[in-house]
C-alpha cells in the first residue's frame, strides 16, 4: 500500500509568483499610441496565452484595448517548451459614425 500525506484540512491555494509586470507594460503601450512595445523576451507560450485572456484595465477599457502579439517563437531543447517575444500595441476603440 502506498503512503501519502494526511492533513486535517485542505491548504489554502497559493498563487504562483509572476515575475512579469504585465500591467506596467500595458500602461506603457496606452501612453504610446501608434508604437509597439516589446513587453518581454523569451516568455513561455502558455503564459502569453494566459495574458491574452486579461479583460481588465489597462488591457481592455472603453477607449480601446491592448493587442498582444508574439514573435520569434522557438522550442527550448532543455525543457521542450515553446517560448516567444511578447509585444503590446494600443488599439483605440472604433468610434461609431452616424
């Protein structure tokens, strides 16, 4: 019979530490309309996909949104994971014409 660890209760969920300042880089893109911001290099693709799901300010608000692009992806030989460079671009909201 395999042994395990017996606890009195379920431990609280722990958040992984994200060493990226996504909100700061997004705010920089908002402050520089028409420019492309290199947010970070060599980011795991799984993390990039997660950031693309952000729906809060400064990523999305009534004045526009951040477009998130990835370039120069590669598979790392050491861990087999795909990495890429992340770019942010501010895209103003389309104004409705009457």
